[in-house]
C-alpha cells in the first residue's frame, strides 16, 4: 500500500485528517505514533471542529517542519505547500472544502489527506 492509500486507510480507521497525514510520515519524523496522534488531535474538522484550516493541510505543514527544519526560516516552503494544496483542492479551509455554505463539496476528506501526503513529499526530497 502506498503512503497516500495508507493515510486514507488511517482516516477510515478513525484518525482525523491531520493525524492521518502525520502518521503517514511517522518514520521520517522520528516521533512515536502516540506523540503524532496527540499533536494532531486538536486539528480535526478544521482546527478544533471550527471548520477552519484543513487538518490535512495542517498535518502536511507539520510534516514539513518536523522533517526539514534546520534552524532556518521555512516561510517560503510553507507558503508554497499551502498554495499548492489550495490550488489542488480548491480551498484551504475545511468548511469551504466541504461546501458547508454552498452545498458544493470541493474536495473530500480522503482526497485532502491524499493530496496533503502527496504535496509535502517533494519538499522532503530537497
């Protein structure tokens, strides 16, 4: 099973979107499953169930920091990841992605998770 499918399966098993992305990169982060679950738990359903920033995007940004931070600013890469996610998914906010006001879903949770996992990968190869 590839990493994107693994993350989607974690979501189907009960992880929130942020946790699923984080756990897909557990080995690379060097952190335990328990630590990643704890860090990601407040970011489900758009940052604390507020339908704010997408949890899958937050998880991808966390992976970026955990795997590439070397004491330098990361704004450029973080902004590029954010923009790429918004372009691919149609938005960066959970409520907008789910179409809560419009009735038109732009991207499912599973697809947001897969996109987050996929989009952060090139940043880790640098």
